[in-house]
C-alpha cells in the first residue's frame, strides 16, 4: 500500500507540510483508520487505571477491599497495595492476592512510614492514565471505575470524578446514605473560580471524601500530593480544583466504614508522619490555603475576590479554634 507523500493526495492532511518519515506514517494510519472505521473505543485499548490501596493493620476488611477492586467491570486495571509495617497478618493476605492476580503489585514497608508517605507511595508506584486511592476498608460497586472513567473520557476539563457513598459501622449497620442533592460539582470556568467553589463546599461539607475518587494522573502531577500538614486531603483537593473540575456521579458506588475514633491534633499529625514536629500546624495550613488560592491566578478583581473568600473561610469558628490551639499548645506543654 502506497504512503501519501503530498497534500495533494491527502485531503485536509494535518501532517503536511512536515514531510518527516513518522508524519507520513501517521498520515497513512489516519487514512487507514478512516477507511476501516477505527475510532476511540473501537479496537483501541481502554486507558490504564491504577487503584492504590495503602494499608496498616487492615485485617479482616482488606480482603473485601481487594476483592471489590479486582472485580470491577473495568478490566484494564493495575492495583498497587502498600503495607505500612502491619502486625496483624495483612502482609501475608496481600501477598496471596498478588500471587494469584498479575494485575496486583504488592509493596511492603519494613516499618510504619506514616500515612502520608504510604499514600503517596502507591501513587508513585502506579503508571495508569487515571489513579484512585482506596481505603483498606472500602468496598466498591463493580461499575464504579467504569462509570468514573466514562465521565473523565467524555470531559477533558474534569480532574476528579467521585460518587456518593454508603457509610456503615464496624458491625455493618448502615449509618448514612448520601443522596444526589448532596453531591457537589466544581465546574468554574477559571482556576480561581474553582478554588472559591472548593472553599464553599468545604464549609458545607462533602458527600464523602472526593480524594478517593478517580483522578487524572497528570492533574495529580501538578500538585504536591498529600502532605503531612493537618487535613492534607482538603489541601490536595484545592490544588486539584485549580487544575480542573471535580464531578460527582449521583449514585452510591462505594461503601465506607466510619470509625468513630476521635484523636487530638498531635496524634493526627503523628499518624500522618511519625517524625512530625510541627509546632504551628493550623497556621501552616492557613498559609497553604493562601498559597494555593492566590496562586490560582486571574485578573486583579479575581484575586481580590479570592482573597475575600479566603478571609471569610479563615474567620470561621472551626479555623479560628485551630489557630488558637497553635497559640495555646506550647503553654500547655510547659505546664
């Protein structure tokens, strides 16, 4: 079969006038695809999705989580599990799953690195076009990933696709089911507008935690990933909102376990990073809000609007209480 060599025999050629060999090959492939009717979704492999499962002492629910991940109707999956020095048999169970399914990669930390490093490790070890963090006690609906990928493929402006969730306790009793009206959409036309929308939804509360949605890897690559700051998931969501929209599928596609464990700020920071010695965690978080928001760009008017939204957000009682904790904590430690 003859390769086209000029624009005269290649109607509306997008490669001409760059007569490099690979451009000519590309042009021939385009012609072949038009002739044979090969389009996206017809004979082309679906994009790879990485599901990352960070775990520490996840028995017995880790088994159900892995099983629901590998039972997705969306087949082009890579599952990365990272055990953070568990002592309850989690390591052995994960190794068995990895030995029986070549889509599963198992990583084992000799000691507990902290939640932040373990979460980021499963992302860095993956290679999918799309990425999803999954809690070790989550159970996904079989169609969850397939529906999320369809939404992302249909709209390139979206960074993250989440869904509604069912919340249960340790005994399996349903505590709450989120309805369609509780889903949220971040769909502003500019990064600064989407950042302000995220602040608004943060005040109202989310229908679950969108950090466990399906995310574009290239959007995550534009962020600092999860930090060891206080509530790093919200800071990461702000960065992802700057990168693109966040959409909620109005269906319950996941079940999550609510663990009624109330911890102090200091314990939370140690859980994120065992070596943490942050003395002003809430002030640091406020600084990050300002960095992300004011770095979102826009016109001078837009920046003033963003600054006003940040001020109102930081003057909430919840935020002021955190700042007061930073000031009072050194005094309490001296007593």
